[in-house]
């Protein structure tokens, strides 16, 4: 009778670890290995509400997006709308179900500079500029969007060549330093045949190497669950728990045969 209770407890532990593993894998699967950051809007004779000026972000770091104009144009604060849309779901980075990655300060997304034809423009970050897009879940950073109350970039300028927006993002990836990678996306002027984009990535001389310790091969199911939680290898905890249950069953069988 005593062994039956022990066996039942071990089986319950194995089920708990299995549930933990499923929950952990489900949560981590929501985050991506890379994200798309797109400069969108309109100014003068230019407009792009799609992905014509986009950079792929796959590490915490500094990136630049260039918008080369098809012809010289002028704009002002009554004409311009400019923002960076992303496919980063801020709720994937929430500390709890009642928060999000922006409110918690997990995600850091800041404009370093905005230049027009190589000349730095006046830009001041305002409260509420870092927000969600119209869908209500993906991250957006307004540069000049009077319809959402953010005029951080002075929109009174003329462009003959291109606009370059440089930004730094942090908190999206666990094992990358904020200054490890700088990526620049250059978009050629729009033409009838379409747009050509070239991306170059330069890795820093140094970097961070992360080593994960494997969960212990032996121990109680509780220890296995703790090791799985610490390393992220919840599957190991499930295997250890299953082995423990199988061992207990074999023990009971031998006792009956004796």
C-alpha cells in the first residue's frame, strides 16, 4: 500500500513536469528569431505604407533604414506622416498577463538620429510615441504622426537624395549584446521595375558566448523540474520523471515476484 502511494506521487510529479514543459515551450514559441522593422508613411511626393523600406532585426543592436526618394521633394508638418512599424508583439514580452513589454521596460526601442541628405534633423522623443500599431499588439514608434499626437521629428524639410533613420533596439533577444551588430538597409529610388534592397551586417570583434548546463541525469522529479526551469530544457525534466516512474514500477514488479 505504501509503495502504491509512492508510485502515485511519482506519476503525479511526472505529469506536472510534462505540463510545465508544454507551457514553457508554448510561451517561448511566441517569440521570433528575427523581426521586421518597416519605415512607413508619406512626405512630399513620396509614400510607402508597405514593406518597401524594411530592415530585419535578428540581434539587439543598432540599425539604419534608408528611404531614397524617386525625385527631389519638400514636406511640412501638415503633410508628413512617418513611423516605424514592426511585427514585435509586445505582449510576448510581458512580465505578467496584465502588462506588456513596453510598460514593463523589457523592450527598449529608441531613435538615435534622423538625417536628410546627410544633415541631422530635429528630433525629440515624446511620451506615447512608442506604442502599438492599429492592430493593438505589434510595436510602433511614431516619428511624426499628428493623428496619434506625436510630432517628434520636425517635418519641415526638403529631400533631394534620402532620409536615414538610425535606431537602437534591446531586450528582444536574450543572448546578444546591444552593440554587437550594426545593420544598414539601403533602398534604391523607386522605379517602374520595383525596389532593390541590399543589407550588410558587420559583427563586432567581441561578443557574448552563452553556455547552458544540462540538467542532472539523476535526482528526484522535483530536482528535474527545477533544472529544466533553470536551463529552459524542460524536455529533459520530462524524460527524467518518466524514467523515475518506470524504475518505481519495475521495483513493484520485483516485489510481487519475490
